[in-house]
C-alpha cells in the first residue's frame, strides 16, 4: 500500500515536470507510469485568464486562474497529453469543441486545423468559407470557428506535450 | 495537484469507444448575444483525443474545466430626436433611449442636466417619463411620470432598452429660435467606476458585478429650440371731413386702423383686438372690418362686436408672420 502511493506520487511529479516544459516536449522515460497503465495516452485541459497588468508604465501579461470571467476576457486553454503507455501512440488527434460562449481569438490557434461547421469539415482557417447572411460565401473568420483540432504524428512512450489556444468570452 | 491517474483510468474504461468523440463534434448552438454571454453562464470545456498504438486504437476524454461568467455593468444612452424639439408655452419633449449593454439584469438611475456648455439658455426640467406604451411619443396620462427621488429605469434585461422622455420648459429669458441642449445620464444602480471595478456579491446569481468599458455610466445630448411669438399693435388714423379734406372738424369721420402683427416662429393664442371710442366722437355703425371684410356690430356669429362702448374683435390663435388688421370709424361730434 505504502509502495503504491509512493509510485503514484512519483508518476505525478514526473508528469508535472513534463507539463512545465514547452509544447511538444522531448520524450521522458516514466517507467513507473507505463508499468501501471499500458497503452494509454492521457489528455488534460486547463484554462487560464490573460490579464494585462501595467506596472510602472510597463505592460505585461499575467496568466491567472479564473474563478469568474466577464465578456471580453481573454482565456488561454491548454491541452496537455502524456503517453503513459509502453507503446508509441501515432496519429494522436485532439479535438476541442469551442464552448458556445467562447470566441476563438484572432490568430488564437495558429497552424492547426479548425472547423467552422460544427466539426463536419476541417482545414486551415484562411482556406475555409462560411455562408454570409445574404447567402453568398465569405472567408471564415476566427469568430466562426466551432472546433479546433491538433494532430500529433507520434508520441513516444513517456513523452508529453501541450497545445494552446486563445479565446475571448463572448 | 492533479496527476494523470484519473484521466488514465477513464481512458482505460472507454478504450476503443469512438462514440464519445463523435457526440462531442456535434454542432453547438451558437448563442450570439450583442451584450455578451449572460451573467451566471457556466463556460464548460472538454476535449477529446483519438490515437492508434500497436495494440489498437484508443480514445480519451479530458477533464472538464468550468468558469463562471460574472455580471458586467454597461449602459448606452442615445438621443432619438433627430431635430431639436420645439419648446413653446408647452414643454419640449426630448426622447432618449437607455440600453442595458451589460450581461445581467440591471436598473439605471437617470439624471437630466439642462446646463450644457454652449446653451443659449438653460431649460428647466419639468419631468422625466418612461415610454410605457413604447410608441416613441409622449402620451400624457399614459406614459409613466417618474417621481423625484426615484428617477430610474425599471430593471432592464440584457440588451433591452427603454425610451425616456425629458420634458423641458423655457426659462423667462429665452428668445425665439434660441437653442439649448439637455444631457441625460444613466448610471448602473449597482455601481459605476473605472472599467474593472468589482462589486463583490452584487452580480447576478450572487457573483460579482464588474464595471465594463462604458464605466457603467453613459449620457447623450438632445436639443431643443425655443419657438416664441411677439405681438406688435400699430394704430393709425385717417380723417375725412365733410369738405373732402382731412381736417378734424365736427362731422369729420376718423377711420382707425389697428394692425396686430405676430412675429417669431411660434404662435399666439386667445388674441383679441379691443379699443374704446374716443371722447367727443361717436362710433359709426357698421364700420367694423377685419382684413377688409365687414363685421356686424352685434355679438353674433362673426368675430367682431362694435358700439358706443368700443370694439372687440376675436382673432384666436395666430401664427408668427401673420398680420391681422382691424378697421373701424368714428365721427367727431
């Protein structure tokens, strides 16, 4: 029992180290976790609020844990994955439907595929079209995005990484 | 501190199940709202992932993160009067619109200020009223007059607006065609301040209320123009004596002409032209005329009365720019 708890907390601390590293962190061996749960890649999401704080005339952006937000607040969602299994995971596709109350910030999810039709079709935002109110097609904007998708070609055993996107409370 | 253990277990429990991912890619109802997400809304977010390993395919659902939307205090005020409202002896009616541009229900205090820089005169605020029947026109007796000390809108739902009438009377010194403005200010009853000011526990549903970019206070100007009229009365006389000349001798007839000139953009009501018969003269029966049309002497259907006690011609309501001329004759005794 005691041993088991020790193993768990060890796995947790290693995971936290991985989380703190930048996106697509290099592989890290976590033999304890892989022994516990083979062939599983976890996914965890968290949200922070971006506050611009001006101190002594210098503006800087702070990330704070939001309890509450108001319309117009900028949110940063972070999706963290971790391959705790013993096998490489390939074609790891993370899908996040945007909450209806959240607008994708302009250039809020650069370089990844988005959907503007509820996840039916996907592409880079500048290649997508939506139907304008007059029935004619127009170029999709960040505000039209309903879903965001990231594809990680391969996650080695024990590897971790994260992706982020920026949203605005409608 | 969260470890990955919980998601791992969950992932194991639904391994191979792709229904989860499919159901979450269904279109979400887009609740576009001009004033933003309603106060009290919970913004929940869950992501999913699918992947393949040598042992088969897997899918995983993330934890759910939730943030609550607080009440944002915002307000907009605009004037609906496209041209300056006319103030005569009756008050000018200025029309404003007050909109709750916040995301929670809120009532707004109202203040009308007639002292605006550049005014030719400062009007007097007679009363404020709400457009109870929402027809954009002030209907006395129908639209709710606000009582002093309770000058406020009702609680407005987000995005809802109410029309406010401000009734303004002219001060004594105002002259015809002078203009003036009145500023209507609406402030959130919960509080105002610099954007970001927070009122703990005052928000919808027990959350905080936060002042938005409008500072929770807004105002708008509406104009009025004085429409007044002035009366000038000019009396002239011509004499015709029995000898065909113009000497004021006994038996000569004096014809008086009274020109009542109304000037200005307004009008005057209840006008009478009244004159007496001078001592030593006698009214010439049947000589009374209004704008060259003969009037009978008797008090009857027409506008004039003439006789030994004098003349009285009723003009009624006369618009500015009009001149009415009354003529009567007397004979020198």
